[in-house]
């Protein structure tokens, strides 16, 4: 099919996520990706783009890693799908064993299919646990300003970015919002509010939910591990739960397997998706402690009545097992440790040398800067996006935040090309020569 025909059909029928469709239909010439390999996307017009964000933070092993493709096709040849209703299979069982071995303190794995559902599961587990284990008034969640936990109504309710939640306000359940630990007032200020809320309402709080160390969708807002540790201690003090949403930060993004490891914290519930299946299948897991799990025993009426058609899908589970094997065999965490200082130095240099570029920040394989303070709907980042596209980079911004979150195994030469391209694009916009 010709490139132009694909665009015509797309504009006639496809409704894109997070997109002002009238503007898109009138003005946007979308990338028409026909192939992807390693850190690159290939457009039907022959242009190669470096994928700065691993296609929404998913493709941490690059696109089309041969071992993942092989694991997927081999699994498809024997068992592509079965439900987990009175059924089990080796990929689900082995993956659960391998995941809990990487997450000491957690012993049970509930499968679903994306980051939002991994969070939805955790919310329901926490609420139901307290409902049937002697604390029925524990129905409220403490969540951080700037939090993003997904798109379902429950996950949106615990979110803290206005643009994603305000219009649904009447449909959302009530939560306690505390300031973000990434705000200039500091993590201690945010923590004081968490602690006070827990102390004043110990009977009402089902869990504190947070994205450890980086609030991704809020614009890569980073904060100190000490906050996560303090929250863990405070939740322990009143015996309530901590939910770690590591849909973005998990699987090595921050340099550790899980960001919770950097904080030295074991949560009660840990949400994983995105990189877990390396961009080959939608797949997610919510890991729980034995204590949470045991709160659902003792009769059918106490079971977790929750599930999705694709829970534990064998294709996703087989690919996720191979993802874990590739991380081990290719020392992906070691690769991040080696490359992270280069990312940090590059973003610091950009902020110190390019006018209007501020707040450099970096952790693991994430680097970000801001252009002004326009928030989510601001357009500064989009000018950089256009400049970057002309330079062969796919650099989707978040409002005024320009960031990279590339494949963790990005080859050194491609990383150099990416950092140089981001710098050149920022410079071009700053000097009005895009
Ligand atoms: N939690 C976090 C921390 C996320 O960053 C995201 C997605 N950006 C989600 C949940 C939702 O994941 P999904 O888009 O796979 O539903």
C-alpha cells in the first residue's frame, strides 16, 4: 500500500491517543512506520528515525530483538492462548517463579495486560483485602500530585495530572492528594503530609500509591529515594499498604531492576508492564506479598473476583521470560550503569549552554530538560519535536518537557547520535533556526 493511502485511511478512521484529532487531520504528516529494528523506526518514505523513547517506554531491548521474536513465534506454534480459569501453563508458572526470585519479599503474581490494569488490580486487591480482613473503612488511597497510574477509572482516580482526570471528575473516587516529592518544597514537605494523613486517618487509608523515584508522565519529575523509604516506614507504622507502580521505572529503567531496590524498599504490591514484555505483547503483572495473598483465603466469597481474557497469555508470558533471560545474558543493568553518566552529563551540558533550557535531570536511562514552565498542553516541546524529526529523531515531548527514555541496550554510537540530535534540535529551536 502506498504511504499516502495509509495516511488517508488513517485520517478517515483511526482515532489516536492523546491527540487533538482535528488538528492532526488538518496538519500532521504522521510517521508511517513500516519496520523497526534495534533503536530505529523506518518510515515508508525510507527515512530512519532514532526512537528516543522506546515507543512509549516499552522497547527497552530495542525493537525486534531476535531472541524475543524467536520466543514469541515458538510459543505461537504450540499454545498462543488459553485462559487461566482452572488452567495453567508452563510460561505463566515459570515466569511467576522467575519474577518473585527477582523481587524478594513478594511471592504471588497476578497477570493482566497493560500498565493500567496492573494498577487496577493493585487498587482492588488493597480495597478488598481491608474489606474482608477487619478494616472495612479502609477505602481511600493517598496519591501524589503529578502521579500517573493509567487510564481506567480506578487508575485515573489515583492519578494526579489534571489534564488526564479533570473532565472525568464526577466519575472518579475520592483520594487524598499530597504534594509531589519532586516539587521545589522538597520530599520532606510531601512526606509530612503523607505522615499526617496516615496518623489522622489510620482507619481510612487502604494504601499509599506512588511511582518510585520518577513521576514519568508528569514530565520525568525525579525525587529522592529517601521519600520512598520514609513512606514505607510510615505505612508500616499504621499497618497499611504501599503500592509501587513500576510500570515505567521497573525493568532497569533507573539502573536497578526495580526503582524500589534503589530505595531499599519492599512494597506490598508491585505493578509491572511495558518493558516486561519488551514491546512484543501487551502484558502486565501485579506482584503481591504472601500476606496480601493470604487475605483472600478462607472461602469462595473471599476470592478476588477479577480477571481479563488475556490474563497470563502464553505469548506474553513466554516473551517476558525471554526478556528476563536477555537482561541476564546481555548484562542490561550493567549497560545502564555504564551509559547513564553520559546521559546525565549531556543533559546538564544542554541546560548550561542553551538559552531557555532548564532543570536538567537524569536517572539511569532517562534524561530530561524543560523549556519554560508551560505544563502538559504547552507547545515548546513540539517545536523541538519538529526540529528533531528533521534530524532523524522521534522525540515525542510531554508539553514543555523534552526527554529521552531509549532502549536500555542502545548501542553506544546510537546513544551518541541521540544525545547530539537532542542538543542540535534544542539549539535550533533556541536560535530560531529550526
Ligand atoms: N503507570 C505508569 C507509571 C505509567 O507510566 C503508565 C503509562 N504511561 C501506566 C501506569 C499505564 O500503562 P498502560 O499505558 O500500559 O496502560
